[in-house]
């Protein structure tokens, strides 16, 4: 069975579960681990059965609960190398370190990672699936308080103290399809102000699911990737007028509006009207801004675009929400 469940979508946290065959992937981990697990249980998903986490980009609303969740479940995290590095920079307080100390730190971490893998294989160490995510507050506190400059740098952090430690890291590259268990993953580059941001097409049991949020506009490569999808999750971030007249400072407005910002209702509608092939059974509007958009505005703008094309009337239009999970979509 193929199942697609948006747990949260918006600037306060994004995460979605894609299930196909015997594999379950968490796409982004932008809520706290505790909140993600709560929403999963609410929609009948067991957190303990997740196989991997895959990350679109390093912005906070996509990675907030990443480390805690991956550690809790002992599952690998899939990144592009650029995103992984940017994520590590974000988590690691600036400190002065000599090159020799840095090399030593890398060696220690590699050895610890290997030791951890060996331990999992021999002992079969798995966290209690129902244990809550008590690590959450401890982890964040550790990151915030360890700004001790040189002193911190001289001490090579152990696995427990290292906020960037993950049970396992897998790299993928944009434009190079690969598989996680029974799910095929085609990552593609999106225009957004992050290190190496990507969208995805997931494929399982012959069903294709397109995933494109956090993009300033719809470039030809993204349009090409989204052809022939059975489910389309598309950003509909802001209403242009609401953004222009809204509360954001000028620089932030410029950033959102830029070619590496976010997709407006109008831009999403333009794509749906003029480029979209209409193959999807479900179109989900996502990453709606709470300050510069209204769900009804996003819906009406997209509906108008779809209604213009009689062949698209069979498309079901859904809105992903920040505050609650969307009903799971089954194929
Ligand atoms: Zn985002
Ligand atoms: Zn972003």
C-alpha cells in the first residue's frame, strides 16, 4: 500500500511520511520529535516503524527535530553533502580550532560512528519506541550553552556531546535517482536560498508522488520532474498583495519574493494553469504562510487555475496545515 501523510507544513515546521511497500520515510523533521510522534500516532503511524529520514534543505522549519528523532529511532538520515555540512554549521557554535584539532575531531567521530554501528549489530540496540523524546530540551540546551569558545574547542566532543552526531548519514545527489528500501527517490534542484536545496519525486508500487516546496519560482527542470505524478504537493506560500501590505520588514519581503524565496499563490496557479499536465489525483497546496496568506485565498486561486481546464476537474485539491496532520492519502 502507498500512503502519503503530511504531518505539518509551514514556516513553523514541515514533515511528511511517505510509505510504499515495506518502507516508510520521514521527509523533513521540522517539528520537535515529541510533536512529530504525537501527530504520527494521531493518524495511525507508528514512529518505531520509520526506516529513514530524508532532508530537503537545512532551514530550521525542516530540521528542527532531526537529530533527536534520528537518534531516538536509530535510523539513517539522507542529505545532500552540501545540506549536511550546512546543517552541521548551524548546530555547531563557532569556535576556534587548529587544523590538527579538527583532524583529530574527525577521526574521533568516525571511530565513534563505527563503534556505534558495531554495537547496533551485536547488541541490537533500539530505543523504546514509545519512550517520549526527553532528549529534546537537553539537546537544545547543550547547543545553546556550549558557546565557550576556545575552551570548548580544546575538548574533543564525544558522541553524546556532539550536537551533529547521527546514527548514520547517507549522501545523495540532485539529479541522481536512488532507492530507500521499496521507495524510489528522484531528487531535483530547486531555486531557494539554502546550501543545496532539493525537491523529490517518490515512486512506489507504480505510484509517483511529487514534492516541491520552498522554491522561488518554477524553473523548467522542476516542471519536467513533476510530469506524470499521481500526487502533487506544491508550495502556495503567500498572496502577493498580502505580502506586500503585510507585517514583514522590507528585506524579508524581498527575500520571500525573490527567485530563491517562496512560491506565491499566483505563481502556483500560473503553473497549474499553463504547465501542469493534470495527471495527479491529488494536488496538495503546502507551506502556506500564516502572516501573508489565507487558506481560502490559496484554495480559490488554485481552483480558478484548475477550473480553466476541464480535464483537471477530477483533481482533488487539498490544503496542508501547520497545526494538524492532513488525513493520510492512500493509493
Ligand atoms: Zn520551509
Ligand atoms: Zn526553506
